């Protein structure tokens, strides 16, 4: 049976009692972060980590970063950028190039991005960390949360459980994308996802 991550999140947020702890939020595009920031900035002091070594080609990375900055300006969130290094992604998915979309290659990519977010959250003293990935209806929240918990334990930082697509989150991200005139990409980021139906 799948866990209801939204209920876990609700319980955690209720326990915060207006304290606004720090949270490092992984993101790789403006549209996915739009609703998540609207939601989380009510409870946390949020800094967005724009980290997408999987995004290809390089021009696509730049376009997504520009639109991420539009969202950050709108919500007044902090910002941290890793810089672009596609070699990290290539190494992480080596041998998995022929895997189906949504399979082992995606798991390795999630682990790369979530792991780096956890590492940086710990290094910079954030109390919590999370990712926008679960807002997508194409992403498995159970897998994302399992990786998030494991990486949180590894680096000693608290993972915020989430399934941001629930309760109209994905739909709200579409509405906010229209309101903010955001570029909505038609593939996850890597060229493998672009070439698959």
C-alpha cells in the first residue's frame, strides 16, 4: 500500500507552529517550483537549489534557469545554483541508457539530484530539504520519498515528505505557469526522455 505523503506533510507542518525553519528545495524548472513555493513559503524560509545536470542540451538548461529566476522573484525565495555539469548525470546513468522512461535510469537520476541537495543542505546548515519532483504526475512519489529519506539519513538533514501533485498541486502549477508566463517544457530534461513517447 502506498503511503499518503500529504498526510505526513500536514502533520509535520502542524508541528512547526509558525517557526518557519530553513528548507533547501531542489528544483529544475520554474513551472514545477511555482506551486511548491506558493505552498511551502507559508511554513518555511525557502532557498531553491537549481540543480539539473540531466538537462540537455545546454541551451535548454539556460532557458529553464531563466524561468526559474522569474518564479523566485515572484515568491521572494532564496536561490542557490550548482552550475551545469552534465558529466555528473552521464556518470550516474552509465549502463542504464536503454532503460525505459520511468525505470532504473530515472531512479539513478533522482538519487543524484536528491543526494546532492541533501549534501548541500547539511553543508549549509538547512533544517529541512525537499524536491519539487513529486509535483509531476509522471514522477513516482513513493520512490522519490524513499530516496529522500535515505539521503537525509546519510547526510544528517531532515527530509520533508511530499506528494505535491495531490490536492490540485499539479493543476495549480499549470495555472501559475500561465499567470507568470513561464516556459513549460515538454520533456523531463535528459535527451532520453525527449526521444521516448
